[in-house]
């Protein structure tokens, strides 16, 4: 690949796509990543992300971000801006069934921050009579280290929830009530190369969502598999 390289950032992970020779000339890490998801009363997400790139070697000119929930409803109201550089173009696309936001910028080797915003419709899950806001921040393993990651999930005042209604996974996060809203926060000092990072915020059902299996569902499925296997053995 000539000239510019492709920097791919997925919610899940970061990939640098370049030819073998070019890949040896580029080096970068993420110095900071902030993800804020405002859950709407209708179950959609308004997503705001601020991503700081530390371009340490070589020039970069394109990036992408996979949506925080790839199987949600419509992706719309997409915008990408930066306080350090212009953003030449923004488009949405799909790679291996995962929807993504792509953007380009003038060749750059100095650090830069990009702010990505979009709306996802029908994004909440349901599980056992509860809603679940589930975010795959780096689900397939980070390709480069990220020094600081902060994730916030903000539940609207319309849900009328208390702190005790909310359960976090991982439980190392914090929950506070602010102006009638619930704010769940997660922090990681560093995400190493290859690490996954996913979070969940669950609460009593407030909106329709896609069904997630409960532990009881898993056990019932296992029971049916075991009984079915035994019956098949007898018949044989």
C-alpha cells in the first residue's frame, strides 16, 4: 500500500491494515479512550466516544470504529470530528457482518483525538425480566495497548431507577444517581494487547429488547442435549 496506511479501530479492538513493508514502519498506541452511552427511553443508544491516538512512527490517514452493539437496530446520525485535524470524509459500512464507521483525515504522524458520535436504535437486551445494556468495547482482543479506558452508561430519568436496582458486570464499576438519572462507570488503567473488554449494566425491565438467555435457559438446553444423547444411544 502506498502513501497512507489504514488504521482500523473496532469497539472491540484496533487493527492496523497495511502491507508487510508499510506495517513495519508504523507504530501507535491509544493513550486514552472514553465511551459514553446514553440509553434512551425507547431502548436505543446515543453513543459518544473520544479516542486519543498516539502515532509514534509513520503517517496515518484513515480509521474505523465498529458500533458498540453490532446486531442492534438502525445506525444513524453519524459524525466524526477532531480538535487537532480536519476530517475529510465519514462513511458507514460493514465488514464480516459488523457495522462500522469509517473516516479519513490528512496524513498525520502527531498525536490526535477523534470524537465519534452515532445513534443505534433497538439496542437494549432483555434477560430474566431485566433490561441489559451490553457493550463490547474490545471484544476480540486489542491489537495495540490502550493506556486508559473509561466507560459510562447513563440510564434516563424516565426509567425512575434507584442505585440498588442496577447490577454491573464486571462488578468493579460504580453506580451513582444524578438528577434522576443512573450513571454506571467503569475504568481500566490499561488494556493490554490481546485483552478483551466488555461491560454490562442490568436493571428491571423498562423497554422491549432482544432476548438474552438466562442461566436457567442454559441449564435446560444442557439437560435436553444430555437426554437426547442418551435416547439416541439406546436407539442405536
